[in-house]
């Protein structure tokens, strides 16, 4: 392709002429510091990433307090904090602990899980668009859930189980279909897109089979919502999160090395296929658990890691900052949904879809200009 | 074409003979599928009744089924199939990308989103109204995806991702509209699946002119697209007008996809599979690929429709689902091929 090389050289000279963009790896490596202890241990610390993580956690907490306080029964932010610390009145205690806290916890955990899963897959596919909702897992989970709703009129538990099974089966299927002496990033993405197209057709078929009541319930589920979540959704999600986060953290370093390409990673002593398999499994499980709890909320997995990357100015999607960003993003979107649409409540998935769609367009344009996608 | 064998300049005479014979055989196949589409359905009837209904109808019983249901359905399948197959062929040549397909690149989703808006916000209920919105949506999204996918420097992954991202965003919007308006949901969930079941003569008369223009345009574009496939520099050196070819190709894709989507809803993978199948027979010459695609794509669509009617009788599997189930594995096989790595 003569033309493509020509245009890419053109763009690279153009970017060189301008001052270097802030997100370039050069500017970030300078800020990383190594902390050495007396016992010969050393830890690399990126102060900017740590600061961003703390700030985003603060935003997520503030959004939680505001969301817990708002509703038909308003509670002042100070009282919310007091109640959370166990010093509230009985009425406040009931409203917060039984009604609103579970919803917020589901939102936080779902946002963090989706963002973690997204940053794992974006690293693995080495593509900012290779997130799990683009490559079919969301659709797979939706097939499972829709099957439970439409074919069996299942309870909420059955729907969550269906979503979990659907997401996992899709993940395994995409991995196996993309396998050909190893899985390459681009093949994973394209196979995922193909699988997603088939599963979308299946979802549409299931919708036509349903009665109007079931169809409404199914569409609501497919949009993703935090309405009516209680402690039964929190515990399984929390368990999955607590179990999977250490695994992800343990493999975070091999993941960074994998971004340099398979050959370089082999040469640096990373067990490439094992690291990839473990991370994919963790990513799919996180995605499936989040989807089972709140439905396939669009675009959080796609946009949170990229936004976090821009804030931390690190070369790849950082895991901790991404997770904090995902949680903050989802709760802020939920708050926007509550404020903007008032009593005729739209689920949070609609807001993330619209926000994410706009963000995606911007991403595609800028990344293309920089010649990165 | 990236994954075809480049044709040797003096095409041997025998190749022409094979191509013409193949085209004739394809036409025969198409006739057979049309007969099957008219003869088989939810209600099984003897072939004599089908014959009677077609040529000697007295307007009762099985004659009505043949005349009012199966003939329009077959005609719509013919038109929509040809439209989707040609649109796929034009798109693959235009983007020089073997995975380009109106369904995957979000064109159908664009048409759907526009139709959904029309139904829900503007209260449009008739197909005449739909068609224009479908065109608008298809045109906007195809241009957007083409630009976002990197226009001339597009590679398969980038283009497919741009299309998928656009589709995902548009489906988010469609879901939101459906949630706020359950009457629209009731109408739309049958439309978004992609089906030939609601065909009637009125629909066909509405979309036929658009598809007709699109088909003629696609057939005429064979030669210019041949030049385009050699790469921009070579094509320009040969005196091809690249800008005009690109614009006409986009108009052609929009006409074909918009009309087909308005009439039957989004149908994926037909436009992807057919050009690959055809290229295996004809080689990379677009002048031959176009007529073959126009004949073989309806064979696939009508075949899928007949299968969908027969496997779950008396209910039916919509044609969009059957083509997705057939097309998905074909797509994955294409992706797994070794040569994809170089595109």
C-alpha cells in the first residue's frame, strides 16, 4: 500500500513540527520514581498516577454521597456521611442502608470492574477500541440474559446467571476462534466483531419472540440500569471483584511488557500465552460479573481506561486509575440521568451510551490524526 | 484486489467462456431458488396449486397465498439481495478492504436509527416516509465511517472498528428511544430483525426505482473501480477520475443499502459473503464481479429465507438471522486466513 505509507510519513512530520503531545511516553517516564527500601526491595511509583487515582476516588465518593442524599427523601450530605459512619438517625439509617447504599455499591463495583476489564482488553489487543463491549462479550451476556427473560420468564437471579454464562461462553468462543498458534490482537478484535454481529442477530430474534412486557423488560436490561439493585446483587459482585483484583494486579507487569509485542515480551521472559490467557479470563469474568449485576452498560469499559490514560499521561491504560475512573464515570452518569430526565427516568446505560458515543467519535478523529489506531 | 490473483493482461479466451457459462448457471440457480421460494412456506401445497395460483388465479384459497404473499416476498428478496450484494462489492472495492460490508460498517444501523427517530418523534408510519429517513441515515453513517476509518489509508481493523463503534452507539440510541416509547418498540422490534415477511407489492413498487438506479450505477462502476483497486497513484496515472468514482460509489452504496434496509430492516453479511464467493469464480475483474454479485446475492438471500421458513415451520426464522448465522462463520474464516495479516 504505497498510499498509506505516504500519508503516515506526512502525518509524522506534521506532529514533529508541533510541540510534542502531552500524552507521549517521553513526558511520563520522567515522573516515575523508584523507591528503594533497606532490604533491597524497590517499588516504582508514579506520583501523577497516584494523585489521579486519589482524585478520582474522591470524585466517586462525592458522587456517591450526592446520589445517596438525593431522591424523594432528601438527606443533607453531612447526614449521609454521618449515617455511613454509623451515627445517623433510625430513619436515615433505613433509607441509606437498605435502599440507596446497595445501588451505589453496585454502581461503584460495576464501573470499576468494567473499566478494569476494558483496560485489560485494550492492552491485550493493543488498540484503544478493543474493549469487551466492542468485541462481543456484552452481546454474549445479553443473549444469556434475554434467553432467561424471553424463553423462561426467569427471575432476576436467573437473568444474572444467564448473563454470566453467556458472557463466559462468548469469551471462550472468541478466544478459541481467534487461536491460531497464539492469539494476535487484531485477530481477536476482528473475530470478536464477527461474533458480536451474529449474537446481535440472535438478540433481535429473541426480542421478536417475546411478549411486549417481556420485550420491554429485555430492552431495559440491554440498556443497563442501576434501578432496584439491592444487597443480593452486591455480594456476588463484591466477591468476584475481591477475588479477581489480586490476580489482575499480579499480572499487571507482564501485561505492560506484552504491549511491546509478543517477540519482545518472550525475549524479556514473559510467558506470553499464559499471561494473555489469565488476563483474558480475569477480564471476561469481571465483565460478566458486572453485566450480570447491572446489564451491559455501554462504553464505560471503552472510555474509562482511555480517559484515565490521558489524565495520568502514562503510555498505556493504567489499571488502578482506570478502575477509579470507571467507578466515578458510572456514578456521575447515573446522577446526570437522574437530574436530566427527572421522573421519567432513563437508565444510566442511555447516558453512558450517548456520552461514550461522542467521546468515541472524538477518539477516532484524534487517534487517526496521530496515526495511532 | 488484495486477496485475489491479479489477472494476466491478455485474458485467455477459455476464461471468458467459463465466466459466461458460470453466469448462465447462476441465473438458472436463481430461477430455481425463486421457484422454491414461491413453492415452500408455512402452508405446504402441491406444485399444481402453485402453478394454478401463478398463471390461472381465481382469487381463492391457495391462489391468494401465492399471489399476495409468496410472489411479493420473492420479488422483494430478489431486489434486496441484489442491492446488498452489489453494495458489498462496491464497498469492498472502494475501501480496498475485504471485510467491508454495509452491515458491519454501520450503514444499516444508521438507516435503522433514522427510521426509529422518524417513527417515534415524527410519527411517520408509512414506508414512503421510512425510505427517505433510511437514505439519510445510511448516507450520513456511511460517510462518517468512511472518514473515521481513515478514508484512503483505511486498513481492515480500523474500518471495522469504526463501523462497530458507530453501530454500538447507534444501537444505544435506538434502545433509548424504544424504552421511552413502547408503541415504537412494538413496531420496531420486528423491523430491526431483518425480514422479508412483511413484503407487499406496494413496498416493492416504492423501493424498486431506487434499487434499479443503484444496480445500474453499480454495473457501470465496474471499470472505474478496477482502476481504483490498483492504488491511487497508478489509477491517476492511467487517467482515472478518482474523486468522481468515489462519490458515485458512495451514492450507489447509499441508494442500495438505504432502500434494502427501509424495505426489510437491517440484514448483515450478505454483502460480505457474496463478493468473496464471486471473486473465487471470476477473478478480480469488477466488470464481472458486479453481474455475478447481482445474480448470486439474491440466491443467498432467498435461499436463507426459504431455509428460515422451513426449519421452524409453522413459525419462521427471519432471514436476517439466517444470514447472520451463515455469514458469521464465513467472516471468522476470512479473518483467520493467513493473507489477512498483510492487508
